[in-house]
């Protein structure tokens, strides 16, 4: 297999990409991604671990270069990228570039921080984010055949140095230095550790390293120029069976960004359609929690694989007994999110707060949630990357209502209201007027001369 | 002695593998398992699982030259064969162990044990 020049090819793409090269629908998708991730970031900043991280980074006392989103302070470029990535990751509320990559929780915090610090324009931000999506989507493909699956496929660290280099205005050599520097020590996540707040480091640590390495590369500090494809390099270190050629296939011709999915609910992608179907059914049929006899959720078999990593019983036990556990494993478990959605008629960041996590009514419904594998949904996922579900709720009077969600909301085929998500996440964190101004700026990003104006809208006060 | 219900589950796994492998053998989840011999452990009992692109066969005993050793407690076997757990669940509960040179086989075999069980259940339910 010819693996030569992959790092260089991706760096050339990053340096050469122009706004006018990008199709309109890819620009629209990227703006949606930005809106959705900024909503997730504001919501994450308003969680208990998010507030702790913001206070810790404030205490670093770094030079104020870029906004810590959802707070009232600025910090260094790398500090802002790091803490905003924590916020973006904390609620599993980010994007997916189907089927193997998650990108925005790292690329967007990095781009916003660097863009503000260097006074880049909205147009430059869009180009950098598209480059990140195109590279990240391909790299996810190239390394998905190993033991790491889903968000544990270590894509973030390979994306951030490219995105950052673009916004720093680097030439090809310096971009290669930045990438080589960022990848000199590969980062692999410990899945078992996702029970703790540190799961947010999944994107935040690669973001910190990527922005730092790119920043240092600007001084002429060199990095290895074949970091991705070297026989002992990134592909080999991150995947037992990599297919490196996939990292450059169709670059600049086929747009990976078309496969971006945004999350309408803070939960693992596998559970989006079950939650959507449940909320629709309880609302459309005015089903009270006490009337629910059983909720049957049909899903692709792969959903059950992801949804059985952690068991609700263990998670709730450990939440009470162990200092290191938090709500995060329940984002991947499948009964709590559906039960919470059935009882509250919503699944928002509120359902991940203690007041709802231990609600007796939700726990009573949880016992009545049953998952069933379904062949048609499995086939649709395997052949068409469609994350679907069929939900049936049986009430105590013996009636059953059903809802089929062929593909989860947030995809191109079943679009979501990303602006609604953003405004809902912003509520109580930043002023409503600022949130609406931020939305206007994102919609007209091409006209924004200084990205700092957008970041200012995402701060308190 | 492997409990009879686990033996039955393994037999069902082999039957499903034999039925579905023509459609699955190119899939990246399956490919690392093809042409592999895997020692299976359940307490003190040992079986040898041989997986090829055409069939899955279980025989008594173990092979010192097998590609991996895949073991968990009896309830872990039942959970996988019922489609309720996989390698990730069981390792995170410290009920399975692994090492880097065998991890891919451990993960993929557990996934196939779980997925084929779920497929059987789905097919039995008619959809």
C-alpha cells in the first residue's frame, strides 16, 4: 500500500483550500455544526464539572487572548481552546461525522480561540472548520477497523493542528511542523475512565496539545513531517488495521462534511432516535408517566452493543458510592435517557442534573424500558449509516402506540432546529440578546471581520 | 464442565455463524476473526473455537498455538450469549482481562457473540 505523503497531502489541502472552492451546502452544514456545538459548549459550561473547569483555568491567570465561553473572563489562546473543548464534550451533545468521526468538540474550540487571538474573519473560520471536517472524516475512516470504536477513535488530535495552522496563517512547512509536533506522542483514551468528569479530556487534551504544538511551530520549532503515515506513526499507533489511503481519498472532490449529524439531545448517538420517538409519543398521546406499562424500543443490533457497555444499575450504585463516578456513563446507557424523556417530555441538560437523575418516577419507568434488536433497522444502519429506532409505548389500559423514526433528527434527511438548540442552551448562561446576536453573526459569518465579536457574544456580562 | 446452557449458546453461535458468514465475512467486525483458533475458558473448562470464512467449529480441549485465550465467568458467558454484554462491559467490570496482542480478537469475538445472539432474537421475532 502506498502510504507516502499523506501528511503532506492533508497539509497542502489545508493551506490551499479557499472559501470559493467549498460548495454552498457544505458551508451551510458547517454553520449548523458551529451553532450546534456552541449550544453544547454553553450547556456544558453550565454543568457542575464545567464550572469547576472554568474556575480552574481562570486561576491559571493566563494572558487574556480568547473567551472562555459561558464565563466572564478571557484566557490564553490554548487555555480557551482547552476549557471550551471540555464544555463542548461534557454532555455528549456534539456532532458526529457519520459514521466514524467526532470533530467539532475539538476543532471549534480550537478555531474560535485561535481566531479571536489572531483577529481572524468569519470567512477564515469557516474555511478552517471545513478543512478540519474533511480531514477528520477521512482519518476516522482510515482508523476505524481497530479496537477503538465511536468517540474513542482518536481523531481529535489529528484534526486540531491542521485547523489551528490554517487560522495561524501557516505555510506548508510550518503546518507540517505543527502536525508533527502535535502527534509526537499519541493520545489514547481509557474507556473505563469515561465514568468520570475526565471523559471531557477526550477532546480537550488533544485540543490543548494541538493548539500548543501549532503555536510553538510558528517559532520555527520543527515537527516530524511524516507523522501520520510513518510505519511507526499515528495510523499504526492508533489502529490495529489502518487503511491510510482512506485519509486522502476524494479530498477536495467528495465532501465528507455532507455527513455531519448534529445532536438534538445530550446523549450517545445510538439513543437519539429512541429518545425522539419516546418524546413524540408521550406528547402526541398525552401519556402520563404513571400510565406507562412498558416501553419497547427496537434498534439496530449495534445500538445494543454500545448501550450495554455500562448498566444503569451499576452506574446509579457507583454514582452514590464512588467519588470518581458521575452521570457520564448514563449518556451511553439506554434505559435512563428514554425513561427521563418519557417522564419529562424532554431530554435536555436538566435531565443530567442530580435532581432528575435520582427521580423516583423516572426510575420506575426505567424498569419498564425494553430494547429489542431489529433486522430492518440494522440493515439500514449498515448499508446507509441510518441511526433509526421504532418505539412502542403500552399503557396500563392495554393500548399501544407506536412511532417509527427511520433516521434520527439532526441528520440531513431529518434536520433539527440547531438555532433552537443554541438558544435553549444559552438561556440562563448568557443574555438572550447576546445569544440572538451570536446567531445573526453565524448566519452572516462571511461578513464578520473579527471573530472576537462572535466570541464576545458568548460571554457573560 | 461448561454448563449445558452455555454449551447450547455456543452451539447456537456456531449455527448462526455458519448461516450468516457468507454475508458477513467482508465486514470489518468479522474479518480479524477469520482463520483464527481461539481457546475459550469458562472456569477450569476449555474449548477450542476455530473460525473460518465458511464455518465455526467448537472442539474439546485447547490448542497451545491458538491465536488468543478468551475467558470470563459463567455469568459473563451467559450475558454475551444472551446479547446483554460484550468485552467492553465485562472488562470494565473486571470480569475479563486482555492484552494488547489479543485485544482485537477479544473485542471482535465478544461483539459477534453478542450481535449474532441479537440477530437470532430479532429473526425469531420476525423482524
